[in-house]
């Protein structure tokens, strides 16, 4: 007959650990709820700012925004202008953001930027393809475009020669 191996008191230990974990979880849940209650005014202000931006793109929409580039823009601008706990003074968007936005919305986007950034301490930086600029010009018209876009173009890159390229040189990666 094999020797009897005494059972380790793991059931009691595990039971105590489970109770401690449940207690800690309840305490954290309570702490989270209290934090969210304290931050309700701040959260409401962020939501209102975001909604105000979104309504300029979708004035007659009663449903929520789908996840798209306009929503990304509204989110980023809300975090920059109304967010806290950051020291960022600028917002950057690559030209890919504008690919998923129709011409009218691009015009609205740059009208918003002109309105918000003219009197703010923040800077907006974007890389924009020529075809996207032409779409914006068509929507805004030459006078508005020349008022809110043209004076703010800092650098125009082309591939006509090495000088107007990003690094000022041609880089030949070659075949590997």
C-alpha cells in the first residue's frame, strides 16, 4: 500500500487569495466610479467639443460617427485643444488622413483649422498631396483658399530636381 500523502491546505489558501482578489477588485471598481464622477464635467466638456467639431462635418446626422478619418481628425483636435496632461503644442497629420475624406469635408476641415488655430497657441502641420490641395481649392474657391491655405504653406516638395526634395538630394536605394 502506497504511503498517504497529506493534502496541502491549498484550498484554504486559494480561497483566501480569491477573497482578497475579489475585495481588491471591488475597491478598484469603486475607486474608478468615484474618479469618473469627479471627472464628469471635464468629460462632458470634451464630448461637447468633439460633437461641435463633428456637427460641422455631419450637420444633419443624428447617429454616431463611424470610425473614419473625420472622426480621427475630430478626436485628435479635441485632445490637442481640450485634453489635459500633455504639453503638446502641435498636431500633425500625414496626407493619408485626407485620402478617406471627401472634398466638401476637406474644405470644412481646413476652415475649422483656420478658425481654431488663428487665435490659438497651437500649430497644425500636415503633409498634403497636390491632388488633395486642388480638391480643397475647388470647394473653398480661390479667394478663401488663398486666405487660409496659401499663406501657411511652409514647404513644397517636388521631384523636379534634387533641391525641392525632402532631403535636398536624390537617394538611390537600388535593387537588393
